[in-house]
């Protein structure tokens, strides 16, 4: 349950930051500054590499756990870290439900 709460808090905080940035400068205003210097471009390329590795992990993990990774991969491509965060939250909720169901069946 702590894992779920932590993920919800991170998603909410990052969502608030993202909404503020979007309201302030818009989607292009977030992206375009990364092309204005080699430092900004390095940060963007680093993020693309990291998220690509995360998407590869999500697909492999989803195959092992018999989940559909493609909505989360698509969300990652459109909204960055919200995809992996959503994938982790959905997995944690699934584990929690499975654990709660097993516990309830054991009590009977």
C-alpha cells in the first residue's frame, strides 16, 4: 500500500509541475529550449535514451506478467515519465488486488 501511495504522490506532484509548465510556456515551450544549446540537447538526448530503455523494460516485464504494455508505451511517447509511472501504479494496484483477494480467500 505504501508503494501505491508513493506512486500516486509522485504522479500528482509531477502532474502539477507539468500542468504549471504547460500553462506557463506550452508544449513547444518545454521542448524547444533543449535545441538552443548543446547542454539542453544533451539533457533531451539523455531523457530519450533513458525512456527508451524503460520502454524496453516495460515490454519485457509485461510479457512476463501477462500485461499489455502498449498503452503505457504510447503514453511514454506522448507524455514522457507519465507512461512508466502509470505502468508501475497499475502493476502495484494489480498486486494489491491479488494479495487482498488471496488474503480474503484464506480467511474464509
